[in-house]
C-alpha cells in the first residue's frame, strides 16, 4: 500500500493526529488512565479499541494550578477508592464508579440513622461540599396514611470544612459558618400545599438551585437566613419511597468549586432513590422489630409473683439483635397451699410464629396449674395441646411444684435440660430427672420425681441456649454451668447463699462471643421454706360445732405466736369461712394457719363450688360472710382443686411479731 493510501486508511502511526481530550466541567477527579471511558456490564470500565490504540505513549494529564487535586486517598469516602473532589473534572467512568460505591454504602445501612449517615459520608466531599437531609415527621410506615400537615424535619447535615482542604491560609468562610454548629438552616419545615416546595417534591426529579421552582423552594425548606451558593451549586433532590415522598436532600458546593453539571442530576436522582428505598426498608424493619418486641414482652411475665417461702429472679436474652423473638419462656404460678409452680420452656424456632405458639403453651400451662394438676399431668395436657396446634409444634418444658411447708419439690421433664440445685454449703448438683420426650411428640407418658428442697438452696431452671452452642455440646455446657454456680457460691461463704439477681448476672457472664446461637430463658428460685413452728394444721368434721372449734384452735395458735392482737379479727373470719365450708362439705374440712411475713389462713373442703361475694338484702339470712372477709383482710381468694377448693385470706402482722 502506498504512503498516501496508508494515511487515508488511518493505519500510519507516524502521521496519526494526536489524541485529544476535552475537559468536562464536573466536580469529580479525572484519572490519568483513560481506560475508564465506558462501563462494563459488571460495573468495571470498558476500554474501546480506538481508545486503547490512541493512548499509547501519552503522558498523564496534569491539572492546572487552581484545579490541583487534593492528595488521593487509598479508599474514598464512598468506600471504593473515589478521590477527593477538588481536582480536575472526571469522565463518565468516575461518575459511574462513584454511584456504584455510594449506593453500596447506602444499602449497607439497616436502621434509619445508618442509611442517612451512609448518604452523607458517600457524597461529602466526593460529590458535594455539604448536604442537608430532611425527612418527613413522622415517617409513614407501609400503607398507613401519612400525618397531616406535611412536615419535614432536618435529620442530618454534613459538610467539608475549610480546614479540611489542606490549603494553608484559608480561613473559615460564610459557607462553614452557615452549616456549622448553630446553623441557621431551618430544623422544621411545613410543606404548604400548592407551594413551590410542594411542586418540586411532587415532581420527584432533582432540580438545580437556580431553577425557577428551586429558587423559591430552597428558602422555603432551608430558611431565608441560610446563604446559598449562587448558580448551579445546589441540587434539591426529593426522596421518594415506594409509595410517597418521604423527604428531601440538598447537595451544595462551594463557590470556588466547579458547578454541578446536567449529568449530576442523574447522580443525585440515583442517590435519592436508593436512600429513599433504604429508609422505607428501615422504617418497615423498625415497625416489625417493634411488633416483635411487643409480642415477646406480652408473652413473658411483666413481673414475678412473691409467693410465701420462696424468692424468684429471672432473665431473658434474645439470640441476637436481628432475632429478637424466640420461643423461650418462663413463669412462676402461685398455687393453693402456699405452693408455687416453676415453669421454663422452649418452643422450636425463632420467629413470631414460635413466640405465638409459646404464648399459647404458657396460657395453657397457667390454666392447668390453676386446676392444681400434678406436674406430669400438666405436661401430658400440653402435649395434647401441641397435637391440636399442628404436627410440627415441638417444645421442651420443665414443670416443678415447690411446697414450702414440706420442703419438697416435684419435677416433671419434657425433653428439657436438667435443673441444677445449688445447696447452701456451695455444692452444685445436677438433679436426676427423667428426661421424657419433647412436647408435641405425642403418645408418651411423663414421669415426675419428688426431691428434697432444703432451706437456703437455689434451683436454677434454664433453656438450652445457656449451655449449648456451636462451640460446645449441651453436657459440656451443663458442667460449666454447674462449676460456675459452685464458684459463685464459694465467694459468699458456706452460711450465706449468693444474692439471686447477682447470681443470674454471673451465670450469664459465662457466655462467650460464640455462645449466643439461641435465646435464653433463666429462672432462679431461692427456697426459704416455712418452719414447722410457723404452721398450724387441723382437720374439722363437717358438723355444727366445727366453727366454734375452729375459733378456739386459731386463738391458741395466735397466743403461741404472740399475735393476741389479731385474735378478734381472725376468730371472726375463721368462723365465717369454716361455716361456709361446713355447709357444703361431705368430708372433713381442713384449717391451716401460716405465719410468715403475713398471717395466712386456708380453709379447704371437697365442694368444687367457689364462693362469690354478693350484696345481701336486708331480708337475707346469709351472704355477709365474704363481705366481712373482703373488708377486714389484706387480700383473699378461692382456688379450685382437683378434690375441691381452698378459700384463703391474709392479714398483716404487727411490727416485729415474726421475730418474737
């Protein structure tokens, strides 16, 4: 081929015209490698053949003195190596890389503050020198109707300070003063229907600050006292979520920096869209977390009762911040005869469904406890309830009944980790309780065992999240828990049991970073019991002489305890309750007096009909006994038993009477 023909074909390397680049007027930093011209499908820049050939032998572009870039960071604020903003203008590849890095940073946020902070950190100083983010107050959730009037509240501001420019001799200007602490930017803005700001927000698209609508909308949003840069150095970007506008973002550049370009509106639109969708996600997540917390809170007891002869403490920990709802529960249920039922259970799964099933099991257990059924019968009925709820409703449960008078505890287990009994001397013992099958298996009998519960001992019931994790098996965890309890008891000495609240905290401290795979329910019971000298118990035949005999027996017991001041009230109340029991009983009536921090009287008979207080008419012969009981006692009640009922009442003791 002849020389002219080679030149016409564009093949000659000697006579090829030099490659020239046009300097775009953008605020981004251009890289010296012109391979960042067009994006690949995977987000990396694509190099065309002509650009690759034309770039051979070229020197990197040098910025003008007044446009010299700041030192390049290893990783820019957006997290993807985007350099500082004061250098030469960028090409499209820089813009695309910035948008990708910024949106990834915004998407990493889970809650509202993280998302807004991600937007601010991604855009300042790379895209703008300052940003103000306004959000609707209150933020609507899902399909709920937004509040009226439409109010925007300043959620966060961020800015590049003059001192951060790295240029000596540059003092803080009006831009720093306006957006610094005590900024005149309006904190609260009511969006007027039909106003300029409402029109811009309704249009959804970002607009320059010098646009006709924005010149009125920006002072309406930010306030008239905030001095804004002139020209195209401000962008107002509405934040529209999935259903409605939820806020606005204002991007600002300093007067000495290049103004925004037309393509920067597309960048602002991308940032606003990703931020608004992230805020929608965070608000929905926050509502779900609130519902989960409320569900979990209502499923668990607000406070533990204070039954006679036992002290209680409890703890509940979710598996993690992202899994606040689980199926673990605990409960303490007062029973007739000053007894108390201690329950700890664990429903399979970590979801709202598990929490709902747990609530059904807890309600069923409370109902069964109110019938005074034995522990093994309670577990049997819970198993039947699980079968009615579905085939996949599985749970483990430990049900124990403590009697402070006999100092005995009856325990039945349904596939739950065994309890640990911490004795007064510091010895921790894993109780041998038949494990049984989990609730929901069906067709399995449960077995109960009766064990000693000496005064001063502490029973610890827990779920498997405390002792089992990815790092240890359940029996290793149980042994570690036993050793931890024994070590804690040694610190207080052999004659003093450790405080319950401190003991629960110390038990939870044994959890390591990898031990929170499951939620944890913990119930600790300190057995104080009731001394035999503080108990008086009699059987009364159901005859007319029973009320008189009951008055005499009660008077003698009060004299023995030094409570003669209560004799008149106690004799009257005992006579009324025993009279009502004798009227319906066919078997001997029981009368029991218990002296603890209060004086408690219990009258039992074999009639299942519970007494009800009613207002007696003048012509009625009866109906006034329970009225007297209600007026003279601290509290009273009636509980149905499998063999009848118990009517009880309590009276306060005179000061120091118990110690006498």
